[in-house]
C-alpha cells in the first residue's frame, strides 16, 4: 500500500510525491540544457547555443503547467519550484547569452567586460526583486530576457558601440517603472500574444537554421515581433 501523508485537499500518496519530484527534476533539466548551450558558446557554435537555449525555453514554458497539475506545493513541498526556476533561468536567460556576446566580440573591447558585468549584476538583482511581477502578471521593468536580446544581437549585428549603448539602456530599464508582458500569464490579448510568440518561435528556428544570418524578410519579421513585445506592455492600461 502506498504511503500517505498530508491533509487538506486529500492525502498525498507515494505516487503523488514521485510525480511532484519529477516535475521539479524536469525544471532542473533546464540547467543541463544551459550547460550544453555554454559548451557550444565556448566553442563558438552560436547557432547550436541558441538551439539549446530554445530547448531550455520550452522547458521553462511548460513546466509551470506540469507543476500546477501535479500540485507540487502540496506533493513535493520540500523543494521550492520558484527558487529552482530562478536558478535555472539565471543560467539560461542571463549567464550563457552574456558570455556569448562577450566572447563573440559583439561590443567594443574597451567596454565589453563592463557591459557584461552590468548585465550579470542587474539581472541578479532583478531575479531577487520580490516586486518582479504585477498583480495582473506583467513584469515590472525589463525582465532580464538577455537570451532574446542576445539572439537579436547575433542576427542583426549592430555597430559594436551602438550595441553597448543599447545594453546599458536595457540594464537601466530593468529597474524602470514600466511593464513588459508575460505572454503565457497575462490575460489581456492572450491569444494574440501567444500567436506572436509562436511566430517568434518559427522565425527563430529559421534563423538558427540559417546560422543566425537569415533572409531579410525574416529579420524584418523578427524586428516587428520584438517591437510588438516591447510596446504591448509599455502601452498597457494602468490598473495599479
């Protein structure tokens, strides 16, 4: 007979605990994907790096659904899914893409280390900010999605000094009182946001296939979707 513990919504069986733990393990697998992305970055295989980061993004996008279905706060309460998620996200959203931009020389040598340091420090502070999300699930400030930023930087290859300046601006936006949409959680315009996310996924896959140098039409579409996600949060109706 399975061991049963707990109370409230019903006793927790051994199988329940196993399922809850496996959901946490699934989330933690993003760290392995981040490590594989890191190895690719160190080898200069940036298209492969973004492929691994995309896989990590998929894990991050669906593990919350699994966690809610398994009710992990009740079935596996000894592990914090929120903390685990932040640990993995820092590796895949921040550390690996920051290293890639630094190693690829996308910014001038004179300021590259300083700009990378700004990314790492500002993102660490952001991930520790308890005010990270609004009540309606928007992010407060730029949500440190440096993986997406770096992807666009590799695709568009702007002037190095311009990129360094943009990095400084986005580090500052991390602490700005503006909103950025969470496509999976924000209720307002959710279907459109999800459709735009699907478009980004397709465009990104095409860009990776083209070794981060896709046709002009793909670049223009990526620019349009990036602008959409930048503005949709900033222009949201204020509810707070």
